[in-house]
C-alpha cells in the first residue's frame, strides 16, 4: 500500500525515528493510527518541568496557533 504524506508529517515521522522513539517510520505511523505507542515506555520524569512550564504558558495565554507551531517545528527540523 502506498500512502502519500505531507512534507511536514514526513519530517515529523523521520525526526521521531532519528530520536529513537520508533524503530521505523512504519512503526510511528502504526502508533499514530492505533492511538498509542508501540514501544516500551521510557522514563519520562525528566519532562515534568517542561510540562509544568507549558501548563503555566497556557494558563497565562502564552500560546501560538497550530499553523505557527507547525511552522516553528518545520524551521527546527528543516524541510526536505
């Protein structure tokens, strides 16, 4: 089966594989479709301060639109 992905989605999937979150793009897509990770959970306690900061940003209205968030992400990971 062939599925065409937008460049933005393809870049995100490749980044997740490069960071070791998934073994392959296919595994990342399957996780997205099935609604959960297909890998063993890792210790994510390091993320707690970042989540607290994000909660504070949301509470104080320091947010951006979805389009702006994707644009920033694409600037970070680069376009192919």
